[in-house]
C-alpha cells in the first residue's frame, strides 16, 4: 500500500519554520552585545567599583590557575608575568576602551584609588604566588633594593638616581594607550613583589610580615610618586583626545600636566632620599636575615629560577 504523500508546507508555515533559527541567531547576537556592553560598563574608569571588582576576580582566577601551574616547573616560574600583563590590559581598556568625556581630575583620582587598592590588596595573590613559584625572584628583589640604597650616600646623588630611574616610567605613562598599559603593568609588578617579600617574611616566622606593605602605603613619597604617574597618564589621555579631534586647550593642558608630573616626580625622589638617609624609613628589610630563609623549599617543591628574574622591576624601588 503506497504511503500517503505529505503535502508541501504553505508559505506561512515555511516562514514560521525559518523564523526560529533566525530568532536564535538574533537572540545570540543580542546576548553577545549585551555581554559586551556589561563588560564595557565594568571596565571603565567612570565606574571604579566595577573595575576593581573585575580586577579582583581576574586576579583570583589567575591565582587558582597558577596553583595548578606549580605542578609543571617549566611553567610555574614564567606564569608570574601573567598577573601584571592581565592587569595592564584591564587598566588600559578602562582608560581608553570607551571614548568618554572623563575629566583629567577624575582620571587622576581613579588612578590613585586603583594604585592604592592594588598595593593594599589586589597584588596579594600574585605576591603569594611569586613567593611560592620563584623564591629567587624575591631574594633578588631584596638584594637589588638594598644594593641600590647602599650605593648612594648623599641626598643629591640618591635623589637624582631615583628620579632618573622613575622618569622613564613617567614619560612612558604619558604615551596615549600604551602608557596606561605600561603603568598598569608596573603597578601590579612592583606591588606583587612587595607582597612577595611580605609573604616570605610570614613563612619565615616574622610576625610583623605586613609591616613592609604598610610602610609603602603610608610613606609620603608613595603618594607623590603615584601622583606623578597618574598625572602623566592623565596628560597622555588629554593628548589622545586632542589628537583625535579635540581642541588646542586639551593639548596645552596635556603639556602642562606632563611638566607638573616631572616636577612632582623629582620632589618625590628628594622626599624618598631624605626619608632613607636621615629618617631610616624603609631602610631595613621586611624580616631579619630574610635572604638566609627565603630560599627554603616552597609548597609543591622548589621551582627553577625564572626568566622573570633576569630583569629588575620597571617600577620604582620601594
């Protein structure tokens, strides 16, 4: 018995049949655009709370992944540089990701907030990971800081040395787009090393292990140095706005901010040198005999010397 033939679909039925795949595609596209808009809203200097929350989530996620990387010695040490690289991308997107009318003052204030929160809390996971994955990195950092301070014994010589070292970061921060990324990288890089020293002190049995981080936070030259970098980056943002259709007023403001940041940077170097030479602030190590204890085997076994330690931190000596 022949099977009954299936009548062809009517035009309206074919239209309904084709509607569902198209609707799914449109819904997926709208969902992607909504997700992109949500991320853009979070990664913005106009919403510092969302920016800090996203940075904390990314940092903790990278830390959890890094603990797995410790099982592979060849990757454990090199993974250290992922933390400042990720933070550099987030910070650059927050500043330049959306063309906004944020003022130079607000950009300065948000940058200062992010700087202090980074060194106070955000850099703790990468700092602990650095102490676990590469103790030699922490030891070398402590030796570099001590040797730098012992090489200069007068206020003018130390002030000029610190100023020359930090001027490179200041000028690079002025470069549009790239400067924000480099400043974010330097911010997380140095802060994580400070936390790594404190973590190593804690594991060595030093009860005041947080004193090193606290001394960096409360030192007056930290405020002036962070301010100079933030002002230079704000000047770079004004330069970017001037080159992309802004007025000459923005260009003049950009140059004025750069000049102000350089002057403030030298004043910061003088303050830091005076505190080191005449007050003794932050001259001592975070823990007594730290280098003798810092090379002990971390959790998960001793990791090889990382290529990350071949170059010192680009940020200023704390």
